C-alpha cells in the first residue's frame, strides 16, 4: 500500500493509527520529498 498525505494537515502518527485500525502492521517505510522537489513546487 502506498499513501500520500499533507504533513501540514495530518501527522504520521495519525496515519499509522488509522492504518492500524484496519489490521496488524508488519512493516512501515516513510519517505520525505527531496528538498529540490519541495522548492520546485513552491516556485
């Protein structure tokens, strides 16, 4: 499963709690966007 979220609106902990309510979590990997990608979105 792959999820995208706005970290300004929801925390990683909130997302994990929501997913955990669906069933047991066996592994989690989180990535932040590259700095260059963020700058490109802003400008």
